[in-house]
C-alpha cells in the first residue's frame, strides 16, 4: 500500500489546553463566535463553527497550549491506510478508548506522536452531527481553517508530513514557514510549520465568509481590550486578509478571509518566497512580539491516552 491511499477530508478539530475554562469559553463564544451546545459538566468544553459535533475542545490545564490536532480522513479505507503505514515505519498508533470516542462524537480513532515536534495527532473518519445547524452570530465563520505549529527542525517536519502522511506543500517563505495542505483538501494550507527554537503553537485560524467580518472583529476586539497582534493585513502566499489576536491565555487566534484553492490533479508548483515581511503581508505590517509565543504541545502520555 502506498501513501497515495492516505487521503484527508479536513483538519477535523483542535484540542486546546486553557488555564481558566470559564474565561476561555466566554472568549470563544462571545468574541470569536463559536457555539457551545451544552455547558461544561467537567473540565472540558465542546465548541463548534460547523454542523458537526465540535471544531474545538477546551481542556482545563495548568499549561496552555495544544492538547492534540484531529484529522478527519476521507474514508474508513483512508483511516486504515494511514494507521497501517505509520505502524510499518515504527510509529506507535494508540487506539482511542470507546468511551472517549463516544464523548468526542467520533467512531474508531487512534493517536500518534508526530516525531519531529512531539505534537499529538489524532485520526478518525466519522464525527456525529450537531443537534442543529450552526447559526453565526456576529461573525460568519465558514470553518476551522488551519493550525500553525512551530518546529525546531522545520525541514524534518516538512519531510515527515510529505513522505509519511501524504501532505503537500503549497508555498514556503524561505527559512521561516512552510504552508501545507492535507491532500486532497483543496485549501492552501490546513497546517503550517514555522521555524522556532522549540516546538509550540503559533496560531489557530478560523476562516470567515465576508471581508466585513475582519473589519468588525478589529473593532470588537479593541472594544473588549483583546490584544491585536497583527493586522489587518493580507498574506501573499494564500491571498488571505487576516487579523490576529490573543485569547485569555495569550494564545494567538486568527480570522482570515479568502484563500487559494488547489485542484487535486495538476496543481501549480510550490513557490519559494524570500524571507521578508513583504512575503508575509502585502501591506507591510509588523507583527507584535507577543504573536505566536504561547502554546505548549502536550505529549501523548498516559494522561492523554486515558
């Protein structure tokens, strides 16, 4: 079996560790615009911006960051393919217990440690539908867009994702970041890999459906004294208009509008852009030093598997 059988539907969901669950739920509901169908009964909360069970899970933790990244596969066969391939190259695949799968609203699933960053990745095929359709409030969120992780060895991370997980490179900014799509998902990137001294979270993105959502968010965050750390600007690689701001723990969240889409066959070749601010923002903005600085990647230990 070749890695061509490893096919993704989307970035499924992101699990975030937060220090104050109530404050984070309030932030992601009232300021970001996610919906929570049931108030938390424990130290976790499910939120969504789609008609699926969840797009974000918040976990109470003393260490803010990424608990795991969930990837929804295109089919049961694709789930089988990635489990078989990872096992064949010596990567341990840990089944998710039936009780936790039920709580997450997913079927059969497994987790592994991405070996170059230590990030926990989860793979599944199905997710339950939400009890009703997602109704946007102040922001017309289209989807959970992407996550960008920092790596101490960006080229090694890029190689593992391409060679062992069937991700494709859309563009690179030389020495800084690689933008990758989970094939055959068409969006310019579902995962970005940035260069840093140690692994961590750079940011989590939500794509919106109108330019006005970006402008309104800029004003809404300012009124709520939420730190804006970059934007409004426009990214040359993806052609997205962006706004970055901080959640209550200082983790970076992005809204973006517009993104290049790739065909499954005969896509354009990746571009290598120069290492400069002009490659990040057409409008020559400068990011705040606080951007992308908070967010530890939780290892897949006994706590994560329980």
